[in-house]
C-alpha cells in the first residue's frame, strides 16, 4: 500500500470511530432517560403502596352522605399536598420538586367557585 492509501484508510477508520462515538453517546442518553424514568416510577410506586397500606389499615366503610363540593376540594388539596398532580395535564402523577402552576390554578379556581 502506498502512503496515500494508508492515509485514506486511516481517515476512513477515524470517521467510523466518530460515528460509533456518536451512536454510543445516543445510547448513553437513552440509558440515562430510562434510569430517570425508572427512579421516578419506583418513587411513585412506593408512594402508591404507602397510600394503599394507609387505606387498608383504616378499613373504613363510608357511612357519611355523599361528598359536598367543599369536601371534594379538600380531597384534591390533600392529594396535591401528598405530592400528586390534580390538574388535567398530569392528573395522578407524582409531582417533582416544586409546585405545579396548573394544579395551583385549579385549586384556586375551585375554591373561588365554592364562595
């Protein structure tokens, strides 16, 4: 092989290594996203299991009359304070760090309607 062919082949191999590096970076990003989602789901699952255990331990059968609008609002506020979304965008999902503007807007709206 002449020097030009060797240089050409090295450039070609270098390009292939670059493409493999990009592909590896993409796979790494996907793994990071999967790990983050897995962690979120584990936390959500634990919170749901705790809620289920609390409900099982209470073993209360509701004998009260149907909820009034105020009680419904209180239940939504309680769910929100326990870390769940109550807005129509993410309803039932665990909230991350901080407040959700959609949920707060909904709580504010329903509390004003009751007055």
